[in-house]
């Protein structure tokens, strides 16, 4: 009979050694001699206790044992080997003259793999042993593959832990881009909220003193999520430097180291030019950019693909500003519009990313700008950072506790009216 294609016939000389256990010296010598003649390495034991010691000492994995022996029986020996800690799998064949089903069941329950009836037929014995050897080899191969898988998983876990640690540090660095979450400008106060859906995100909010009488406000949302978007926000933050006019894209250098504040549409157009001439990336971003005059209460705004800026009047009514505009970095040479709005004492300006307006409930319905307006109306009496906390809570209730799929960010700018001149 020939072997099936792809199946290798075990070579006795390369096979694991066999332990023959029998209290009958004659039967043991007969079996051992037969196996040695066919190239097998054989150990012998005359009782179960001696067999256990040999298995421990030589890590034997193939046992041929008589059933009935003084002291420890064959099934008891099998059970002892199965119960031993930190041992390799042992293929166990019981030699027996028993044929009752209950007795065979006992052997199987004790862990025996196979049975041979006495008197033993040599060809059948070798065939059973070779089958056992194949099982041992397959088990060893499976164990080695499992070890490799375990090593690979351990290495992947180590790499994941390193990445996780790096991302935690990156999150700290990104949050540091928004150093001040609140600023009092005298006649107005600015408050910020920034919450990433992952470790890092693509949203950026901020404010800066553009001149002694003007404040710049911005809400930015970079396309995509994750590390690339986060790196883009870090780069954009560098162009809106709060302490160095020469590094602020919203300021134009004039003579004698003076700077003038650019209209917001020109600032956004500058950003668009940078995306094509310097940054050169497939990413783009949306922005709502505003310049507020602290003396007059006039705010100039440009919207570029961002959710509509909102003004909430002192009486609670909501107004949506601007008409949309193209995202920054999509079309080279794009032009942007500017609108001007008069704020009165008690009015406030609200800028946010679409992580708020496109926050979904469990059925997939979005909050949208109308929903945000209702939140602002319900909490008209809340101010600054407390208002932003309430907005965050309302979003969580709307999503019914589900994780936010996008970054959440907002700017609220509250105007109190011109400050009276200080008396010397």
C-alpha cells in the first residue's frame, strides 16, 4: 500500500523513543526486541512508577503499556501522565485482552489514545505506532506555530504599547497648542473647547491679540483623522502665533516694524496659497476666522467650508452668519468673502467644528445647526467655559453615551460692551 501524496512516512530512526511498560519481563523483552529490529529506540519499565520516572527524565512522548500490572495499572499510569504539570503531550497505547465496552470506556476516560489487543500483531503494532508518531509530530508542529504566534503577538503588543505611549505624548503636545482655554480682553471674553475623538485629532481653536483694539478668533477642522491631521494642526498653529507678529499670517508687515491686521478673507486666502506653495499636501481644512474690534463691537468673519458661525443676541435669538465658502487647500487661487456684524453688549459669537453639528444620535440623525441653536437657547444664561461644558453634556445625551465619531471643538466669544476709560 502506498502513502497518499504529501504525507511523509515516519522514519523509525528519526522517531521519538518508545517506552514499553509491562510487568512481564518476557512480554516486555519480546515487544522491545521486535521494535528495535525495525529501527525504533526503546526504553523499558516493569511498573507504572518506573515508567513515570523515565518519562520525566527523558521527556518520553510515546508509551506502549500493559493494562493490568501490580500497583499502578495502565489506565492509572495514563491518567498520571496526563495530570503531570509542564509535560509534553504523550501518545498512549494500551495493550489489553479486555473487550468489554465499559472497560474500553475507562481507558478512554483516563486519556488513552489507542488500544491493541493481545496477542499483539507486529504489523498492526508498527502501524499504530507510526500513526501515533504522525500525531506527535503534528502536535509538535502546532505547538511551535503557536509559540511563533505567541512571540509575534507579544512583539505586536510591545509595539502597540510604544505607539500608545507616543500617542499619549502627542495628545499632550496637541492640547498644549491651546494653552489658554479662557482669556478676558476687558470688553469681551473668549473661551475654548477642544476634545479629540482619538488620541490626537484634526481640530484647532484659538484666539490671539491682533492689535491693542482687535482680537483674532479661529476654528479649524483638518480633513481626516489621526496623526496626519494632528501634524497639520500643529503646523497651522505655527502660522497663528500669539506672541510673534512676524510669524502670524493674519498680520502684514508695514514700515518701521509695524504690523497691520489683515481682513479675515485675506488671511484665509493666504492660508490657501500656503497649502499649494509651501505645505503641499493632499489634506485640506475648513475654517471660520474672525477679527473682532473691542472698541466698536464689530466682528469681521470669513467662513471657508466650516459650519456657519452663530451670533446669539442678548435676548437669546440665534443668527447664522456667512454663506459657506470653499475649504482651504482644494482650489488654487480661491477667493473668499467677508461679512461684518455688529455685536451689542450681551451678544456672543459661537464658532465650532462639524463634530458638533454632525454629531449623530443612535438612529443616525444629526444634531445639525438647528439642534445646536436649540442647545444655546436652552442655556442662554450660561457663560464661557460653563456654557461649553453644558454643550458637551448635551452632545453626550444626544448621542446617548456613544463615542463621538469626530473631534469636538468650539469658540465662544462674549461681548460686554466698551470699557469706560480709567480715571488716573
